[in-house]
């Protein structure tokens, strides 16, 4: 005996319950990947062309030198980066007019200068001057 | 006389609106996410604790890679051309901040030369772009794992 064929009806409905699952998955993806871009940096104002040079008393100047080999000196005494903050804080406590000059060797890493600048900012040094070393910097 | 009916408080959280909230958040993140394309030169920024947030609208990026190549607005430029480029931008944005996106291993002489050019253009507001110390440490830990 021949069986009667059963016609299957194709449903035309979208399965809506799963859309919320997809939405949650996409939400998790965007939450995980979104980076709110921030511009961060150490802000400085350079002397302009019209700026006049200011004479500073020698006693008020502290020179931090950064050499090509990565070594640092404060007034020709070798120190480590981590010591800068304490030394400068001490000098600022004794003389609040202290001007710190960062003298960097042309072949020194830029990162070394930023490390020094960061330490000076942490020591709350307000007047900082950037200078490029002439020659090899040996006095 | 009618008897007072006792009302039973439901203790269920309505979950039907969760999908709507998810969709709203999804639309927010889709519309605000910017897939940033790499611009400039590949650099490893130095780290700093005292880095401050800068106004994005006023910033012009100067990229300097480890070899000392300089790029401004996706174009590699020679040191002597910097003042001309900066002067034009400075006319449009008077409070311009030049952000140094320089590689921590690049020679300081290049940064110094760029600063001299900026002084010529009278662009005196600069920012040494750096990674915050905490974020940099987290990235280093992730790489170690």
C-alpha cells in the first residue's frame, strides 16, 4: 500500500528569542574591545623666538646631565634615576628658586630625558630647562 | 461588606526588558567605537607617572621612530620642513600643542632638532607623549604571560 506523502510547511517566521543572545554577544565584544583613547603626556612650554634670555644666579642652578651610555649626573656626581626626586626635593626645600637644567647628550636615548623630566615633575620642580650637550659633556 | 484582599508581592526580576537594554548599549558602543588605523611611525613610547591628559582638538602629532625618521600627519618630513608645516597649522589652531610621539630609544639629537624648528615656528606648547606607568606595567605583565 502506498503511503500518502505529507507536505511539510516552511515557516516564514524569524526566531526572535535568539536576537537578544546575539545582541549580548555583540555587546560583550564591543565592551571588551572599546578603548577610550586618551592623549597623555608631559606638558611643557618652550621659549619662543621672541623670548628674552634670563640671567640666573649660579647658586640657583642644578644641572642634571644625561649621557649617551645611560648614566646620569647631578652637578657632576653620578646618580641613579630613582635618586633624582629625593635630591631635587632637598635642593628645592633649601632654595625654592632652584632652576633645574636637563643637559642631554645628542646620542642619549630620548626615553632617558623623559625619565629625568618625570622625576623632576614628581619632585615638583617648576622651572626646568632643556639643553643639548655640546661635545662629550665631560667638564 | 467586602473582604479585604491580600496582595502577594512578586519576587521576580523582569527579564523581558534585558534584551532592550542590551540593544541600547550595543547601539551606543557601535556608534562610539572607532577602529583606529595605525598612523605615523611605529614607536615604543616612554613611561611617565606625571603624564597629564591633553586636549585632543589642539594636538598635532610628531612621530619619531627609533632610527630618527620624522613624520607629521602621516607624512615623513625632513627636519628643515617642520617649521613651515607647523606654521600653517598654527595659523588655524593658535593654541596648538605639538605632541612628541617619539620612540624611547630614538636619539635625543633628533628631538632637539625638532624642538629648534618648533621654536622657529613659535609653536612653544609641547607635550612629550608617554604611557601611564600603571598601563605600561599591565601591558608588560600581559606580554610576560
